[in-house]
């Protein structure tokens, strides 16, 4: 592996982080908040680290290989999340572990917080929290490729290592153009959400915080009680809309822009996504009317918001779902597993993988009953190759096994069973709220230290779809020479 | 016009004969004791035997091959038939209501081990419950060596038994031969178990019951005298009985017929299973001891006993496990999903499949670096074909979906999330005592009628390995579409 290129690009990424930190810094200066020193420190460290990495590495025009792509993306995420925690720790708002947790939770779009009283924090810190969502939502590397010139040939491997979904399809032939297109869509959505939230009566700063959080399907709010604080049906409606929107495939939206909205109805995944949302909303509405005694409209309002929030893995809460009947809670866990569409800002296993797996089971059934027939699995009219199917099924297996493993370790650490299951599923799917002690109205601050560290690993693995980070664990990965 | 599936009815007739023979055991006991229940069991036995003989006689002239559709239908119908015939004594004695009797019977035959019988129920009914678990185990073995490989064998069973059973069309003559051999081993093991338990100091009645429930992984029996852990000898015997029942019976058959018993320990699946039990047992014992729940010898004893009992989906328990810490309960909850070796009586996903999936997952890590690498997964020196790996992977998905759907449906009856997860896992993997992990026996008894019926369905679904049920569904849907029915 070519460590020099990796080091150089990581250096640039570090400088880019410093630039991002400027925004909350300026806000802190303008409002003369105490946090401005913390931000200054963070910016300085980022610049120093960036300079160091850039001088120690150099950009050779050699093509990046799969390994370097994975290394840049994996190490880049670890580096950026570490830099991102500096404002929290330097300002004395959070201890180191909690700071890292908050930062990883931000960048991965999880939205789980360890801060018990968010409202006492300065607005610049709150802005930075939401901004970490926004950068991590579409992907640090995607934004990096889109905005910065010339990162070397083979950026596609970096892109692939970060993108979500079974196949990373490019909407445009050039990777930079693809990244830019996705970024523009992302910015447009964010601006639209900002305007919509302001129209609902939020002040500009709160609106932009929530817009960042919504379009990145993150889930940080600037209030302890999350969206329930506003108790504003119009706002909840708009949020539901944007969360559902951002749980969809951004590449698909680009095609819609180019070819018209008919593309939407030809896309199996998008249809399955909408069907899933509708079904889950109706079931929960019925269950809430039955079990909680809410009126019909009230149940529908809470159910629709919560289903959108959980299935897009945002994690906003408009009603404490921890007291809902167990059927609704279990359905919420299932939605956390499934997550949004591939190529969106959401986490989870992704709808497209579930669709593929269902089709795969069906094709086995068909083949068994009609042994002479060839059973194909088709998606959007295209036949899926077998190795893609197998890798989807493998992904599913590893995902479930990791969830079980985290739950196992956390219960061993003393977390109650249901809470541990909730946390492991929720953080792997970068969703946020869990059940019980980490429930809708609680934070993660009550978890033991070891469990907190574990959730950090879980969030990173979940966001990068596991294999990017797992591949880096192999000794063979770091060998300098290529085997052949 | 569809041909009458005579073979199907012929096989069902045989199943009825099996139940009829099973009734003879409590009948004999009743005769010896001159108990008033003699008539009850005599009627039940007569009815089953008559039905069996009738079906066999009527469908004497059958084809000698079973198609996949018929095979799948047989799997489903056989369990239903067993359950319906087996519920007669519970119902006729007036101990249980219709639904409870059905649940009791299904849970017995599927070796799940959920019981609705009050502790003070007649001991002959208890005996029948143990016999039904034993017959259930027998039926699993017969199906495993005959129909199952053909119907859902694509999920690794064929791979595991390819050395002993040749795949292809099913011939009735071969079915008889294979089944007979495996059944002999089963009977022999039960006799040995019975002998050991008697030597361990249990009265004959208890020993017979216990042997039947341990060897069949049913696990629903509590000896009247002094619990399970009377002395070290008995504990070792029970331990051994539970372990044997989670091993691969086809492998036993092979090593007996080829006289190479030492080969047993060279089997990768059995080794990993033993390793799993060792690991989990040590973990649980350590945790129990650290939290100060038991002393060191006690925590080792209880830890290993329950780990073996739940990993083999037997579910015998020797202490109030509901009072255990969450961690140990979670381990006990996870273990039935592994559920013994392929080709054993235990339910669950099976060890071999987990080994194969684990190996593929590890291989996927290096495949991320070398996307075009060709990976071979080997078990016991033979390469697992890519196709089988793919199918086991989709089976895992199927299992997960079935489990989660089951949890959702059960949670509708208003019990807590953990309770519904326990019940669903218990029914699906046939380790029914999982329902006792949170709450007690009243959790199951308190379910609504619909939920109880659903539990019965789940237990059968678990025994059909889900896929066979899908085949039945799909083929009957196709028939319906063509208007043949």
C-alpha cells in the first residue's frame, strides 16, 4: 500500500475539517460565546495535523488501488471524528470518551447523545453538532471529492468504500461529477428544509440546526425533548416529508431530475420503501389507538412521524415511544434494522437488500418446485448477478451477528437486556434512540464506559457498512508490497 | 384431474400407526395399575390404529416415488395428524380444554416442551406427554432420513448427509431401510439412558420418562422425587443424554455401521458444538459466580447444565432461571438458535450452517481487498459448493424474518417485548422452556386463544424448517390458480 498518498489525502481532509470548523467559530465570535477558544484550538490542531500529514506524504500520480481507497476512507473517518470531538473536550463540555461518542454519533448520523441538558450549551456548539451530521450524512469523502479539486485517480475506490448499498452505481460517468451532483441535491434539500422549518415558526439558527439534522437523517435536536418540544403539527409534517425524502436514493433523485418523475415508479426499491412506510404507519396507528387510547388523528400524527424518523434512521422523537405497546416498539426495532434506501443518507441494512433477499428466497422456492426452470432475480428490470446476491446475504448475516455480539457484550457489561438490544440495533443502523434506559426521552449518558466505547465502534461500523473497517483489521491489508 | 396422492395417505397411515403404538405404553401402565384411565387410552390407541390400518389398506397400491410437493405436504400433514391424534387423551380426561389440549399435543410432538398440564395432573397423562415427545423425536429422525433432504435439503442437509444418503428420487423401500436403522439407534440410546437413570437412583417411572424427554430434546418432565440433581452420577447421566441428543444421528449410524466410533470426534461440526458448549458454559458459570449467585461448584454445575440443556433445545432446568441475571438469560436465549448439529433432534438453525456462514463471513473480509478472489469454504476437508452457501445464507434471512414476524404477532397479545421474543424463539427452535425466562408458566397460559394457536403453528413451522411450509403454500396457490381444486 502506498502510505504516502494516503497520508497526503488525509492531510487535505484534515485541512478541510479546519475549514468546516470556521463556521461555528465565526458564530461563537459574533455572539461572543465562551466556546470560541475551544473552536480556535480545534482549528489550530486540525491545521497542524493537516500540515504534518501533507508534508510527510506526497501526491504521486499513481492510481489509487482498492486498499488505498479503503484506507483513506476508514482512517479519514476515524481522523475526522477525532478532530470533531475537540470542540467538546477543549471547551470542557464533555470528557474525552463522551466527546468522541458525541462526535462519532454526529458524523455517522446516529443522533444519540450523552448530553443530559442540551439547552445549556452555547449555540455555536449546537451548530457544530448539527454540522457534523450534515458532513457525515452524505459522506465526508463524497463531499470531499465533490468540492476539492483533483484527489488523484482512483477516487472511485474511496467513493465505493463509503457509499451505502449493495452496488455503488454512478449516475454520471465521472466520479467527481457524480459526487458533485449528489452534493448539489443534498444542498438543495437542506435549503428547502431550512426555509420550510422557518416558515413553521422556527428562528433561523434553530431551523438550520434541524435542517442539517433532518436532511442528514441524523437526529440531534437542540432541545432535550427533541421535536416533542415544539409540539407543532405543521413542523412535524414537514420534517416527516424531508426525512422520508432523504431516506430515498439520491442517485435516483438525480435521474428524476434528468428524466422526469416517471423513473420513481419503475424503481423497485423506492416502491418497496413507500409500501413499507405506509404499512408500518397504519399498523402503528391502529396499535396506538388500540393500546394507548389516542384519538385517530393523534395516533396517525405520532405514528407517521415516528415511522419516518426511525425508518430513515433519523431518530427524532415527537412522542415517548418507550411507553407505546410492545407491538409498536418491536415494529420500530424492525424498521431500525431495515433502514432507508441504498445511496441515501440513512443507515440500516437498506430496503434494497431486503427486497433482494426476499426475491432470492422466492427464486429458491421457484427453482425447487420447477427444477427445470432457470430462476433469475431481477431488480428494476435488470438481472442481478449471483455474486451480488451472495454478498448481500453475507452482509445481512454479518450485520445481524454483530448486532447480537454488541448486545451480548453490553448485557455482560450490566446494561438491561432490552436496552442493550435496542442500543445495538439502533447504533448499527445509525438511528439513535433505543429503549429503556436509552429510550426516547433518555440519553446514552447512563451507559457504562465500556458500552459507550462499544457503541462508538458499532456506529462507525454501521455507517461504513462494516467491511470497509473490518478489512482494515487484517494484517495483510497493511503490507507494503502487493502480493502479485 | 389430479391424481390421488395415495402415497401421501399411505405414509400418513403409517404415522397414525406410530401414534397408536405409542398409546400402548400408557395403556400398559394403566393396565398394570388397574387405573380407571385404561379405557381412555385403549380407545385412543384403537382409534389411531384403526385409522392407520384403514389408510394403509386403502392406499396399498401407491406409486413408489414421492414428489417434492407431496413430500412438503406430508411434512406438514404428518405433524398435524400427530398433534390431532395425540390430543385425544388430554381432552377425554377432561384435564384440558380443546385449545390447551391441542397446544399440549403439538408442543409434545414437536419436542418443544411447553406444557399446560397442572403439576397435580394424572401421572399417566404425564407419561403420555413424555411418550409423545419421544415419538416426536422419532418422527423427526424418520423425516430427516427420508423426506426432509429431498424437500428442504438444499439448505445444507444434503451436503451433510451426502455420504450416508444418496440424493435423488425417494423410494419407499429405501425410506424404510434408512429409517429403521436410525430408529434402532434412537431406541438403543433411550434404553441406555433409562438404564443409567435407574442406576442413578431414580424410580423406574421417573427414569423412563426422563430418558424419553432427554433423548428427544423435549425436556418437559420434572421427576417427582427430589428434582433432577440427586447425585453426581445422575447429573452426569442426564448431561450425557442431553449431549447425545444434539449430535448428528446420521453420523452415529455411520460410525456404528462402519464400526469406526473414534471418527465421531473427528467431525468438525461436533467439535465446534462441544467447543461452543464449553465456551458458553464457562462464560455463564464465571458470570454466575462473579455476581455471587452460587458458590464455585454450584455455578459450574448450574452453568453447564443449563447451557447444554438449552443449546440442545431440550430445556430441562434445575433451578429458577427466571431469577438469573440478564446476561445469563440472554446467553440461554441465544443458544437454542444454534440448536445442535445438523441431523440431530434439536431445533434451531444448526451448528453446521453457522460454521459455514462464519467461514464465509471471514472470507468476505479478504474479498473486500481482492474483489475477484475465488474463495473456497471447506468443512471436514470437502468444499461446500457456492450454491449451498448462498442457500444457507438465504435460509438465515428466512429464519430471521420468520422469527421477527412471530415476535410481532405474539406481542399483539399485550405481553412485553422480551416475553414475546422468548416465546417466539422457544416455539420456533423447539426450546419451549425459554418462555419461562421472563415470567413463569402463566405467560403462555395467559395468552389469548389466537396467540396460542399461532404458537402451535410456529412450533410446526420450526419443525418444517420454514421452507417446506413455503413450498406447500406456493404449490397450493398454484393449484388454486389453475382451478384444479
